[in-house]
């Protein structure tokens, strides 16, 4: 656990585990918590709450809310493909649809990524979610395909930070190396956005953001909370995440199934901000980029 | 405290105060400054100890009331001597009392240690900023092949 993860972030994770009907919790201001917002399943009556002792001095505001789940999409052979779903020749711009070989789901190959492996060798490829490229079913080295596995491989799963069901998770992230037959198949650009800025930023409530993903394409939103603990459904298990960024759509839906793996960027600076991985209702959840960098050893700038 | 812990702590403080993450360039610069300081510390401490020992053995070369001739000294020592005198003047103006011999000795030896550590600091700092001397094999090389037919 990182030193800058204050104990109150961990206490929110405990709050979710102690109360199965809660789906999310966050403070009004994480740096000086006084008010605690909790979200419970809209289909139940919240009667009692088990609150860790350290949180009992806070004012608690309950809200009925959605359940959250990962944003993979089932395999679909759509007839009218948007730009993010179409096959691309090299260099493939990211924010595009991808599928691991043999998987029964689709996700988004989010953004250009550079990292150094444990032997000190630099790699270039793209960033997406663990549940898009592996989900515990596929090992390192598995090929990934754009837009689906009817087309040649455009990379291989090279690194991942798996989601654990019994622990507080920080990220759901994976990297694919796109060096194939002597060239990199992917571009340094994201569809509808272009190149991202050289340095990542930390989300703050009110920050305007944008993303480009497989299903909803280019969309915009605002950050509504940071440092949130969220319970995420992964189909066959639930996982608790702490210290997450929360975004709310401004006009049209910010994300939908299939957008998992998209990069969320600050609207004005195009600075990497969060890795989109889950959503529910009108809310989208992202892993803070600082945790993704720590987990996978990403290096900025890309070039 | 290990350098990585210092960097992490610095990143936390900056993020808390400004709500902005340090850029990778800023982080690496801070890391290199810390690395340079760690690198130069042994030499600087040794100089400081040697300086104090010399001062104890032969009187007080930097004391305001025992001013050695600047001509006896190297350029660096001369600058240190002038620096001590300047502090002596400031202290005298502020408090009405000049520095004692022992205080002047300690200040002179602090300056001496800093001067002593600067070359080592710069060497380590510049090497750190330059990064690994051997470049990684290959590089980012985007293709232009057709794959959608």
C-alpha cells in the first residue's frame, strides 16, 4: 500500500465489505473528510449500517444508486460500425475495439503506452484493463486482435495487474506490446483525440474530462468525486476498489459496455487522468493514473 | 530514508497541496537532486569534521577576531572567509554582538563542507539526469502495413 493512501481510504473499503448493500462511498473532501456519501442499491431499503469506529464522527449522507460492473461488451457483429469499431491499417490509432484471441468479449485498446520490463528493456504498445486482455482466462503472451480475432494479431499481453476478490484493489490494468514482425502496429494517437500531453494529472471534483472508446466513441464528462471506494461486479465475483475517480455524464452517456480500457483525459490539456474500467447508471469509474503508473511502470512521455 | 521514499513523500505533499501530480521530469529531477545529495554527503561531512579539527588544533582561522590574511588562502577559502565575515556583520547588526570564535568556526566549516561537496554533487546529479548510458535496443517504430483486406 502506498504511503499517500491515507488510512481513511482503506476504511472506506472496510465500510463496503461490512455492508454488502453499499455500492460506493466517498468523502466530500478526501483531504479533510467531514461528510461521507454512501450509495446503496436502489432496489433495497437501507435499514442498518455497520460503520467502522474511525468513521463514526462523520456526517453520513445516503443515496440510492446503481450497482457497478466492468464495461466489457459481449461479442457482437454489428452492422453499422462506428470509427472506434472499424478495422484499421497500421499504424492503428487507439481508443479502438480489441479482443483477445478466443475471448467471448470485446473491450477498448485505450491509449499509447511505454514501459520498461524487469530486465530494463523498453516496450511500446497500449494500455487497457486486465479484464479486457486476461480476466484470469488468458496468460501473458496471448495475442490481441483489432477489431476482433478474425483479423491478424496486433499485439500480445505483456504485463498485467490482476484484480483480486479478497483485497482492496487500486487498478484493473494491463499492457499489450504491439511489436509484431519488426514494426509496432499501433500509433501514438487516440481516435478523435490525437496525441495526449506528456504528463498525467490527478483528477479533482469538477474537472472536465473526455475519452474515446469502443462503444460510445468520443464523449465528455465531469469528475464528481475522488478517493472513492467502489464495489464492482465482474460477472462471477465482486471486487472492492479504493481511491478511485468517479465521473458523471454531462449530456450523452459517458461510457457503456465495451468502453473498458479507454483512457480518460483532462479536456483542456489532454493529460492522462484515469483508466476507465467500470460504470453503473450515469456514473463511470476510473483508476487514477498515478496508481496505474505505479502498478505497471508506465513511462511518460510516450516518445 | 531511501530516495524512493523521499520521492513518494514529496509526490504526496505536492499532490495534496496542489491537486496536481508531479510530472515525470519533475520527479526525476527531484530524484537526481536527492541522489546527488546522498552522493556528496560523505565527502561534505568528512570536510566538515576535518575543518573543525583543524580549527581546534591551530586556533580559529575563521574567527572574526583572528583574521588571517586572505593571501594565505586559496580562492575557495578566501570566499568562505568573506562569507563568515559577512554573517558576522549581519549578526552584529542584528544583535549588537559579533560571532564568537567558536560560532565563526562552525559557520566557516559549514561553508567549507558545502564547497567540498559541490563537485561530487554536480557529478552525481549530472550523471543521474543523463540516465542510463546504454540506450535500449530498438525503439518505437510504427508500421504502415495493410491488414484490413
